[in-house]
């Protein structure tokens, strides 16, 4: 159990971040100030988070046969992740075009590209009892369902981060052990209004999902976590951080850290406390994948 794997089937994207004084109007061309390229995508970020925290992490993903595909593979392999299952496919890699204006306001267009080609065959990997399977909603639902249903047979634990939120087919929901959502994803899935300040509405919405999924974990930003674990409600207050540098990647840091601790054999309630601390470190640093903490850094704030 202690040496179980974290296997993430998910997205990998190139984030192209352009800075400009303001956003262009439709039809207008502006001169920007800078352009930067960052590897991202929820799957890659979560696998990197788990790996940095000591898990034996594998990423199953698809990149395109463009130059971004090569850069993305190089990035995850430099991180030390197992990249045998980062497969190439024809066409473009997943790409996010992000424009940041001087006001700080972003516009983002994400093109799934090769992520949309991840198939059930791609997720046919060796799965052992106690392994933790992780996915998100940026790859085709059939691949996630097949991955989880197949993984449950030998006794793997399955963790779905339903981001971006989309309705879950009953067969997929039945194969999910732990659902992780933020406040707005919870509202979408439950079909009710949820207020982070009103824990009662969060618990009621999470409970409504429990007819399909036994454990529903809701992340509430600086307010921490509320989780319905079977009949038990567990709350973890947010850690007070010195300064918020960039919240991007906090959700992915949380999921990766949770998976790493579960693979190490820690009970879910305790792993939530660890993941909350790990995610709080992500917000203190810029970037997504780059902001994922190490074990020593998390232990220092626990
Ligand atoms: P994002 O999309 O920004 O990556 P998210 O919306 O998926 O994040 P959040 O609920 O905002 O997820 O954050 C995930 C977790 O990160 C929280 O449950 C908490 O543990 C931690 N966190 C986020 N923001 C803060 C903050 N300001 N202070 C402390 N911890 C935070």
C-alpha cells in the first residue's frame, strides 16, 4: 500500500501568456509587451504535484505532433515524471491563449487539441490494489469511465476532479470513490446555488451528490475545505497565507497532494489536511505547475 502509484489520466496544455496594456477590441491589432510559454493542463499539474510530494506518479496524456508537443514532453520528463504514456497524436497540442491586461484582467481561450484524442485504449495501464487513479474533465468522458471502471476491479481508489464541471454519466459516477470540486463546480453538478460563506448550502449540495458518489470534497479557496465523507462532515480551515501571489494551480495542487497521500496509505480525512496545506503554498507562488510544493515545504507549514 505504501508504495502504490498515482496514475493521472488528463490534459496537458501549452499556456501562451501574452501581456498587453489592454485587451484588443474585436477587429483590432495591438502591440503586446511580452510573451511567455508555460506547460500546464490539469492532468500535468496534478501529476507534477503528486510527484513532487514523493508519489510514484505516471501521466497518461496526448500531445500533438507540433513543436509544443515536444516541449510539453520535455517539460514533464525534466520534472522526473514517467512519460512513457504521454503519447503523440496528429494535429495540435492542447493550447491555452491567455492575454493579461495591465488591469490584471485575463481573457483565456483554450483549444483542447490532442487532449480530445485520449482514448480508452490509452488508459490501459498496469493497475494494482491501492493505486490511486486521478482524472479531470478536460479529456473525453469515455476514457475516464473506462479508466476508472477498469481500475476498480483490482482495487484501485478513484478520484475525479470534475473540472470543468459537466454532467457525469451514471456509470462514471458509480466508479468514482472521491469527487473533488470547487464551489462553482459543486453548484453546477448539484444544480443549486452554493455560497462559500454559508457552509450549510455547501453541505446540502454535497449531500445531494452522495446518492451517486460516497465521498464529496469541496474546496473553498481561502476558506479551506468541507467534505462529506459518507455520513461524516469534515471541515479543514484554510491556512492563512502571507501574501497571495497567484491562485492558479491551487486546485491542481490540492488534488495532486491528496492523491499522493492516499497512495502513501493515509486515511482520507487526514490526507485532506495535508492537501489543504500543500494547496495554500501554491497560492503564495506564481505559476501553476511551477508553484507545486515539495514534501519538506508542506511539512514546514503543517
Ligand atoms: P484554481 O482554479 O485557482 O486552481 P480552484 O477554484 O480549483 O482553484 P480553490 O477552492 O480556489 O480551487 O482552492 C483549492 C484549495 O487551495 C483550497 O481548498 C485551499 O486549500 C487552497 N487555497 C486556495 N486559495 C487559498 C488562499 N487564498 N489561502 C489559503 N489557501 C488557499
